[in-house]
């Protein structure tokens, strides 16, 4: 039987997954995205907005607004996002177990949480940018530390 290439858009039900794909970063990313989507459909996720909402009347229509937890301004739903206060993938820890495989338990524990806040898109983007920069710096520092250990060990 021929193995067909599986893209992220394809229907996985009938797919014959090449074992190389199952082991790949593509597969890890695919499952991570699927879990994030699943969490975003939970009541836990949607109820994060309930405590920071108000009703206003615009042109005789009742509209709901949500308060951003960082800048405290009010926004319509489309301009807000639900954010994990403690990032799912934290800055110091890459989601990799000692054996080199992706740490699914840790990922799921971090993802499925009530540790959530509502942020406006601009505050959320600023927070993500800062987290990514920190993560990148930590990664670089860890790499240098490993090189240092190696140097010390061999000299
Ligand atoms: Zn904001």
C-alpha cells in the first residue's frame, strides 16, 4: 500500500501515517494546535470573559464589552483574547522530557487551566512578544551553559 503524504489540512481518518511523520515536529505541532482548539471550546475558556464584562448601549443596541486585564480599557469581544497568565510553554522550560520526546502531560496540565485572563489584542501581542524574547534568550543561555560544561569537562 502506498503511503500518501499527510498535510495538516488532510483528513486524518483515512490517512496512513508514515511513522516518520508521527515522530516529526509537524506531528507534535499538529496535536498541539488540536489541543489548543479543543481547550478554546471549553466552558473554562469562555467563562474567563464573564467576570470582566459590561453591557453598553450603542445606537439603541445592547453590546457587550470586556475589560483588558493589563490596560484596563474596554473592548468588544473581537478585539480581546483569552490569555494563559502563566504561559502554557513557560520561558525556562522547553516542553521536552529527558528522553527527548515532547512532554504531553506537562503541556496538557498547563493548557487546561483556569489560570486565564482577558487581554486586548495589543496587550496580548506585547505579552507574547516579551515571552518569546525571554524564551529565546533562555534557550541561548542554556546552549552557552551546555557548551561551557562541555569545555570544562574536556579541558
Ligand atoms: Zn490592553
